[in-house]
C-alpha cells in the first residue's frame, strides 16, 4: 500500500512525466540487396538509397492532426514529391480509381450506401475527418492521408507510411521543421536499380514485395511482411545470397513524437554480390543479332522462306571448353509456347 501510494500519489506526476517523455519504439533498418555483376565486373543491378516518410500516433486533437498532415503535404508538394495513399478515389478527376467490385467492398467496409456517388463518398469522409473548415484544395490534400493512417492502423508504436521515395530537399525541409512535425519518422530504404535497361532483363529477373504464400514459407528465416524478395531470374535463384540482414534501431520519443535519442541495437548487413559468367557487351550483340534474325525470318530473307508467324526466339551462347554461359538472349520475350525454330 505504501509503495502504491508513492507511485500513484506522492510521486505520480513525476513518474507520469518521465513515462510521457520516454516512449520506446523499435524500427527495422532495411539492408540493401547485394549487387549483380557480369563476368568482367560490370554492374548490372544495384540498390539505390531512397527515403520513406512515416507517421506515428501522438497526443494531438483531430484539428491538430489535420493541420500537421496539411503542412507535410505542402512541404512535399513544394519539392515535387507526392504523398502515398490507397484511397480509391482520384480527387483530381473526382472518379473512382478501382474496379466495381473493389468499390462495392470499400463502400460496404465503410458503411456507405452502395449507390453513393463519388461526391457523396468524398463528402462522407470530409465529415468523418472533420475537414469542413478547410478549403476544397486543402481537403483533397488531407483526406487521402487521414484515410491511409486509418486503414494503416497507426499507433504509438507502429508507424504508417505516407510518402515514398521523397527527395533530399523534402527530407531536409521536414527535418528543419521537426519540432512542430513531431510524430514523423524518415528512414532510409533501398530500391532496386537495373543499369542495363532491358538488356538481360529476362535473366536478371526482378524483385517485389513478399506475397502471403512466400511469407508463410520464409517467416522462420527472418522475413517480414514488408520484405522485398526476388521474383524471377537471378534475383529469385540467388535470393539466399542477395538478401541482406536487417538491423534494428531503438528510438526514444517524447509524448509529441519527437525523437530524443536513437540507438542501433543491431546493425544491418548488405547482401552478398553475385557475379555471372555472362559478358554484358557480348550479350548486347547477341540480342541485336537475334532480333535481326527473327525479323529476317518474318520477312523471308532467309532461304527465301517467309514465316510471318515467327514471334519469338532464343539463343544461348556457351563456351564449349569451360561450359560457361556467355549470353542468353530472347526476342522479343522468351515464351516456350511461341518458340519457332527454322533451321538457323
């Protein structure tokens, strides 16, 4: 009883103030994937640093939250950046931006009449988010963000992404206004970049957000629901090598969401690099040659025989001494069911 009296009455205000000043949040530091090179060390795929803006729930009134989101939207807009939202209405054209079934489900989930027009739906959310005192232009900036943080389930400990790939200009301006924009968090993420355009794209493959089935299979290997994984080609085949190991950062924030200290409890580790046996310059020549051959087949320039239905072809060039693949080309896109061989 004496201890409870000390905690709640005698020193209650002191402990409450300490707790409010010390909210602990843990965030992941995303590790970049390893690079992909050709046999000569020419860079084919790499990871480019990008900045993502998220927001945590803080002690703000609805009016204060709306003004905060408007301020953020204006800063991003002034630097040519856009906010992110899954709101299914294009507020520029005032039209539904999803299919009919998705819109029906959206209306049902939000208890909106199935026959409601775009304008009626928008007005529903203006009333819901108490945006009546803002002009129409500002309403269209705030509304999608309010919707996103609602469906994103943002809390004191879980942030919701409201802008992706923001510029350094926006990042610096947001940081300059950090004291009045408490609750925001800017993190470095990486985005896959392919430096050779479409050349060898069918071999290198691509990456994407992990699917539910992939997550179920790999969650015990340290993958999260937001993980980026290889979907095809080298990106998929060498996933275990290319993927990095994410780190963990511990944030301390006050009751207004302002970071008071940061500590990396574990460091992220970039994925391993992968070197192919393919020569990218030779690859380009092979692709050009294959493209010409298919065109010649279609136009009857080979043996005088014309095969207008020849749509695709593929070529693999191998070093017969070492067995190394030097080039793998397809034109225009390799598709087994469309492959046509004409004794070339």
